[in-house]
């Protein structure tokens, strides 16, 4: 069973971190089925997600302190985040971390890094606005789960005289300083949409639910999604994630309810539509599924990983030339995805094109988004180069 998930600049389960927001009503309570699941083994303390720790406060005092006259405290924080001799942050999409865990590990996805930055900024009495950035979704996968990640960044206002409250949604955007951990097009930055903090909280919990599901912790995933729905009942992605959790738990009727709700809110969302079709087929509503499949094909004739999956089938059949062509077609659509480069390297290796295999394995390593993937590709690249050297000496 293929499932699509939405994540927030992290791993995207079932299509995570999504951001289409229109006026919606909260769903009925019957979408939740607590009785199907065991109590969580690791409850998520939402009070810690945005909280600064004593070590973070000490860092702010020691590294930034009170700026001298004419110094912009926002720029001092910005430099502390980006300079290699300061925090030495590393982008790592493996898990969505809260502010303190991101600070301690010095690594996180864009949502984690934005949350940590907000916590540090608030210690400096800076107004903070989380922003949804309208860029193309970034796809990844873990087994039969496919993730779509959107992007969130942070805008910092000038220091306030008052200390009441944490969030200000009335920043002068012309004077705001944007903190971003990946490059984005200027137009996307100009069209950024402010996010309420409860939505960011729901996004965090949606990501964690997706990551827990990918790790096989279905009960914990359910409770994280449940918390996300409580944080912001109008964040529709959470119901898509909830539906996929039900699918994996074997509760197809409950999955249908949740996914129908998500689909009703955004009828043209291909992720919700694909997951709903899968569930309708599982509950033997084949006529309705067939009608929706026609709609899905019209909206998205070649879904993410379409050519990639065909390429892997060609690899299994030993047709390495066709596999190479299919992986190249997928890379034409998504030039920077590490796994496409890895499989293209493997196809070229089987065809005896060692130079091309070397180049794409190096690109797989450079474009990897987790430490584990980086180390894996680095080891394979070392073995590939050792083999190349061995063949040259024969």
C-alpha cells in the first residue's frame, strides 16, 4: 500500500507540512477513535516545543548580550545562527525537534530550526512571525510511505519596549529580517503568509506523527496526530495523516472518514485524493474509487516518484539502460533529490559507466538531508572509487 503524507520542511508523511489554508470548520469528534490505540509510550510535552532552556539563555547572554548603540540585535542573532564559528547549525531532516533539542544537537529540519530561532529571539525581546513559504513541495520516501514537505521560515521584528506576550503578527515586513535555512526564490519570500502559533504547533505534531508512523510506532503516531488536531482543528493536513495512520492500523472505515473530511476541505489536493482512493478500494467501494481515480489522473498524470518506481522495476528486471533513462526523467523533474542520484549511479555502475556512477553518487551525498544518508552515500562513494582505482591498475 502506498501512502502519501504531508510534512513541514522535514519528512513529509502522507504529504506533510502542508499549508493550504482557507476558512474551514473543525471536524466532528467522531473522526477520532482513541479506543483503537494503546496509550502512548512517549507523550509529547507541547509546553517544551517553543521553550528556551537555561543553556539557551546563557548562550544568548554570552554570545549576543546587550548590543551597543547602533547595533541591530537581530543581525547579531542572525550571525550567531549562520557563522560556522558560532552555533554551527546543520540541516538534518531525520526528525522534527523542539527548540531545546535542536539547540543541543545543533541540527534540525527547517521547522525545528525556525522554532529554535524563535525561542532565542524571544529571549532578546524580538517580535517573531512564522511564515509559510509558497514553494513546490519536496518529496521523499521511507519504505511505502511518501512524504511531501513544504517550507516555513521566520521573520524578526525590531526589539520591543514591552515584554508582554511572545508573538506579534503586525511586523513591518519591509523592515523585518527573514531567517531562512535553505535558499528560496525572492518572489516566494515576498508572498510569504504569516502563521498563527497554534498552526505551527499543529505542524510540529503532524511531522512527529508522520515520523513515528514511519518508525512503526503506530499508537504513538495516533496520539501525536490527535494532539495536532487539538492544537489547530482547522489544519487539514493532520486529518490526512490521521487517515494514513488508520490505514496502517487496519481501521479502513475510520481512515475513510478522516480522508473524506480532508478531501471535502480541499477537493483538488492530490495527496488527500490519492489516499482516499486507496482506502475506498480497501473497503470495496470500487465504483467511487474509479471515478476519483479519473479525477486524480486529470489533476496529476505523473505523480511524484512515477518514473522512479518504473526505474526500480527495470533495475530488478536487469534492464539497466531503461532504468537509467527513467531515473534521468525523474531527475529532470526534481534535480536535487538524493535517492534519484543514488539509483542513477547504480544504473550507470551496472552499465560500466563508472565516471557517471561516481558523479551521481557524489551528488547523492551532497544532496542528502540526513546524517545517516550522508554517511551511507559517502561509504558507497569510497567503495566505488576504490573499485575504479583497482580497474585502472589492471
